[in-house]
C-alpha cells in the first residue's frame, strides 16, 4: 500500500493538495503525519526524503516528493485526474503551474488555517493583485464550463492545486466575483474537503500553540 507523509492538516497546504489527488484517485493509501516545526518533524522527515519537506509519497521502492510530482505520478497511474480534452488539460496544467510557483504574498499574508473563520487582514496592493489574478483564473475556467462546481467540469488536479486557496478565502472573508464565490462555496462542500477539515479539527487537541506562524 502507498504511504503519504503529510504535515498538520490545518496548516500544510502542500500536503492537502497531494492528499486530495490520492483521495480522488480511489487507490488505497495510509497517511503518516509529522507535525511541522517540531523536533519530531526534523528527526523523521529525513527517513522519507532528503528534500526535508512534506508531502512525500512512498510507493514500494519509489519515493516521490513535491506535490506536483506526486500529482503527475498519480495521473499516470489513474485516468481522469487531469481533464480529458487536450486544450483543457493544457490550461489545467498552466493554472496549476502558476499556483505551484507563484502567489507568494497570499502564502505569506493569508496562511492556510482550515479551522479559522471570520479573519480580517488589510489588503496591500500586491495581495489585492494576487487575489484578483486568482479570481480571474477561476472565473475564466468556470465560465468555459457553464459555471460548474469544478474548474474544468469534472474534478481535476487543478482543483487540488487551488484547494488551500479555497480554505484561505473562506477563512479571511475575501471578496470575489459571483462565479468564484460560488466555486469557494461548492468546493467547501466537497466531501474530501470536509473530510480533511474534520480531521484538522480533531488534530487541534494535540497542538499546543495554534498560531505557529508558518507561511505555507
Ligand atoms: N514545492 C513543495 C513545497 C513543500 C513545502 O513547502 N512543504 C512544507 C509544508 S506545507 C514543509 O514541509 N515545510 C517544512 C520545512 O520547510 O521545514 C511541494 O509542492 O510539495
């Protein structure tokens, strides 16, 4: 059976992305959770990956690290994780890559904290610019699908890449266009997003310091 090494469900946005892809793959896997920013993490992560970060996927003799590499590996194993139509697949990869390599201000100023609601932060110009860019990506993808609940009609890796942003926009009350707002609401109702959220709430008891100040 495959093993996915993840961080705290409440904070680890990269872990969430890989976990959603595995969950949507329908294949069985177990999770090993290492609490970020602890000696437990530092001592154990090296036994899985020299890169020193989560997520890490172990499949027999093979170790795959980095959320995008894990997503691509799973897409080769299980059909349907990327959109079926070639042009949709190209766009899904483009927006996923943009998310994977960008949006540093959102990461820093709006750290993922799934459990949190009703947070407010001042919008700097750069933060507003990044939010507007994501709103535009979502609206353009959704309007091509007649406003369906997923970016490319059926759920795809692109939805996994933006899932932590869905949690962030929900926590920080970010104002969005009608289409993007509906996307946040629909993704928040997704059964696997709810499963992750529930588990993140159950983890709360084991965390001494809720505000660990991680920019993930
Ligand atoms: N580019 C990596 C980023 C992974 C990453 O930054 N993971 C964070 C947790 S969300 C981590 O392991 N931080 C621990 C550390 O840097 O010590 C990916 O896509 O998986």
